[in-house]
């Protein structure tokens, strides 16, 4: 989906300039604390990027820097190949981690108010507010005060606030935190629709199963640095380990492959972490010699394991 | 939308959101009720001076024809009752004096008997009546009729011309006193409303969403404008109620000098509101929790207290002292002192112009300083930002943190 080209900035220093968002070499210190240490992030047009990292990795600081809320010590942020302008930033739809709504405003007028600040006309903002209130399932609560809503419904309003001006770039910090399954499904659908419409979406989350299902590409960061970038399947493939899972049809043997680590598994099932360089055919043959099995699989680890491997490294 | 439109959008939200709170509606309703009820109650209250009743005892020697003269002279001032004392003993009449049943005894042609002290207004009326009676008697000796004597005694109309205007009209002084109270109270009430609004935006995190779309300066200006307009609206509603009640009860006498005084009061109040609303917005940006508000508010309330105390001295007639003259030029205090000095006519035109100019300049400087601090502190959470650090932000280049 990503369109782009590689250009030479200076000898030995190449960056990818693409349609959409490009953050390169971001650095930021808060006193002695290094929050960002040359972090890179790219989100192409019509691309949904999962932005992952442990707590304190620099995700929120990066998102705030994209919004212009945090002044950077170094690095560049560009949109469609040009430095991010004030007008570009006003067009961003943002959902902060801590959320942020006026408790004593009504649902409809709050959504419309942010639409006005984002540049919509009074009538346009009112129309879009109605549309998005309906879309996030709060059409019948437009006149309710925000403080009268449940936490989950307040998050729906927060999403509508981020979407009211139908931005070309959506920055969502932990958008799924605290949502019920219905709201998660709604949010996932909305994000997919925006991406299908050509918007760029970057979101952070600790719910890796959701990230795995939704994101076209992942950027995993820790200690203010970008560790890896790629699709879920690419990152899994790049893992230095594989998982060998055997469901025995009979007594479970005490056998373990060479250089393997036995993982917790239910009775009658053996799960081993083995080096990616292992010969899968040989492992299956060895297992067949040790006992009979109902099924056997050899595959890259899941995203959660990949994430832990990368962060630990 | 451009910058000014965004400021108005923010201001409109502030105005609308705060104006519909129950607390604001209740306070406004109370103020309007007080404005209407106050003049009505004063108008309906019995006029004690006009209604004072006195009992005048007439001894045997007193001329009964005095009654008519006394009543004529006391008209509008005293409600006179005459008590004939013929046949009563001296002890009895003195006991009536002591008990207060009788205020004074007219004894013989030219003697007034009092209990323990002379009642000056009553003595003046009785004295004038006795003098008149005596002159009528003397006039007869010169063949002058009673009518001739009365014509000679008809008082000449005396016009008043006041040279020392420091004793201004009660009405203007009352408005100035109201202005002092307003200049003391309103900046605090609406300033704290501004502070609470800023802290709410920080604590709920909504400021992060807002700053994604608008500049901190725009947010500050919109907030100050909205809450200043809200305050002006409340003041106007109060004054409308007060004016209507005063006109209805015929207890207002708007002279030409009022219209030269009102603009000074209005500019002072609006300038004070802008100055303090901006200052309180700055203070709100230094803290993250409502509980910390008192730490930053206390140092600001001190000059307001000074202004209020000094303002009371000015109302009391010391509007021309050096200390009051100097303090009039201190912007946070100007809104309280300047209207009083104008009401007392104790200020030169250049002083009015200079004080108001300084107030406008100070408000402008406060907006500039607060906008700088705002840029650095709006996203700050946790402990209070120190005064030293805040001053550093005022001097820092925007976006340099």
C-alpha cells in the first residue's frame, strides 16, 4: 500500500520520503531522562501502523511531538514529504492516552466544538457531530452531559472528537484501553474504514492480539529508539526462534530437541522454543521416533513473544 | 478558521458553558433580586426624620396661639402633639418629662423646660415660634398688623453654591462604593472561575486535544475574553435590575456628572477583569490540581486587600492623600481607587488618563507574559511550577523547552 521513494539527503544518510507521515531521528530529553533517542516512524497514506513498546519507551512523547505538543531537541517530522506545518497539525485527529473531554459539555456540542477548532464551519461541524455521534453509537445521547456517560461511552465520544473533521492522519494513543468488545469492534471497523479512505492511522496498544489483527505494519520501540519495523508476519519470520508444538496421541515422552527450551503446556502437549536455524524435518522425524502424535506444528512465535524478544534484546 | 475566529470560538464556549451552570444562574438571580429589592425596601422604609413625634406640654403661662405657629414651622420635620398642663402640679409635669411622655414644656412666654438635655431641632422650632410671637407683640407697638410682621419675617430663598466638590453627591459616592466592592470582589470571583477552568482542562487532559488544533495563546485569549464577557454580562444584568428599581421608586437623580463618571468606572472594571482573569489563568497553568489553588492565589489577593482597605479610606473623604494618589497608578488597584477619586472629584484629568493607560498596558503585558508561561506549563502535570521557573518561561523564547 505504501508509495514512496528513496532519496539521498547527504552522503551515507538516507531516509525514506513517502506520502503520509515521516518522523526521522526524533530526540528529546527531559532533564537527565532521554525520552527519544533518534526514533523513526513512518506511516504511509492508507496505512495502519501499530506503534508498540513497553511503558516509557517514548510512544506518547512521539505522538505529542507529531501533534506539536512537545518541542523536540532534534529530528524532523514531515507530511507528504514537506515539514509538518501548523495547518497539517490542525488536521490531525488525536486521541490522547489520558483522554480529554469537558465533563460539563454536551456530547453533540463537544464533538462540534472540536470540529470548529479543526476548521469546520458552524453548520458543517454540527452535521459532522451528529454523524459521528451516531457512528460511535451515541446518536440518542447527543444532548447528555459528558459527565453523565460511562467511561466506555466517554471513550466513544473521544473517538468521535478525533474523527469529526475526518482527518487524513489519525494518531491514537491506547485507543482500545477500557473498551468493551462491542466498542472494540466498532473502533476497529472505523479505523479500517478510514484507512480504506486513504487516511494514515498510527495507534499504540498493549493488546497485541488486536494489533496483530489490525495493523498493516508495526513499529516497535524501546528506550526511545526504533527497534524493528515491518508487518506482523515479517517480524514473526525474523524471529531467531521457532515454536515446536506436539499433541501426543498417547503417553507424553520425556524427549526434548537439542538446544530447545520447554514451555508450559497442558497435559499431553509439548511446546518447545527452538532456534530458527533448526531443521524442522529432522525435528518432526525425531518426535515421531519418540512417540505417536495427533498433530505437530513448527512455526514462528506469536507477536507477543516477538515483542518480548525485541524489547529484551 | 483564522486566529481571531478561533479566539471567539473558545470565548463562546466558555461563555455558554459557564453561563448555564446552576451556580452562575443562582448567583445572578440573587444579585438581580438584591438589586431590585434593595431600593424598594429603602423607598418603603418609614422616613424616621419626617415621622418623629414630639409632645409639647403647654403650661398655664404659655400662649395657646403658639400652637398654630409651631405646627407651621414643624411641618415636614416633626409630628407635633400638644399637651395642656393646666391644673397639673410641677412635680407631675416634671415626672412626665422624665418618663418621656412629654419632650418639652413651654412655660410662660419665653421659657422652655427640658428633662436632661436640649433637643436642638425641637428647640430651634420652638425658639423661632416664640421669637415670631414676640415680634408680633412688638409690631403692635409700631402699628404694624400681624400680616405686616409676617411679611417682614418671610425668609429669603437662599441658593446653594458648593465650592468644595470633594463632598460629592450621595448617589455618585454610592456608585463609587459599589464600584469599590465590585473592583474587589468581581476580579476574585471571575479570576478564580478562570483558574478553575484552566485546571479542569489540565486535569481532564482535554488541553492536549485542544492544543492539537489551536495555539496556547489562542486558548488563553479565548478563555479570558469569554469569562470577561460573562462578568460584564452579570454586572449589566445587576445594574439593569438596580436601575429599574431605582427609577421605579423614584430614588435616582441622574445628574450630568454621573455620565462622566460611568465611563471611568466601566473602563476600570473591564481593565481589572482582563488583568486579573489573565493573571488567574496563568496561575492555573502552574498547578495541576484544584487543591493547590490556594498556594498560588494568596499572593495575588494581597494587593486586592490593600486596594479595598485604601478604597474605604478614600470613600471616607481622604481621596486626595499622597498614598492614595500613588496607589491609583498601581494597575491591580486602579479599578478600585480611580472611580472613588473621580466621584470625590479628587483627581486631575491627566491622572485619570495616565492610570487607565497604565491599566491597559499592564493588562496587555499580563496577556503577553501569561501566553509565554501557558506554552510551557499547560501540559505540565504533577507538582506546582515554581515562581522562579514561571519567570524563566516569561523570558524564554517560545518553543525553546
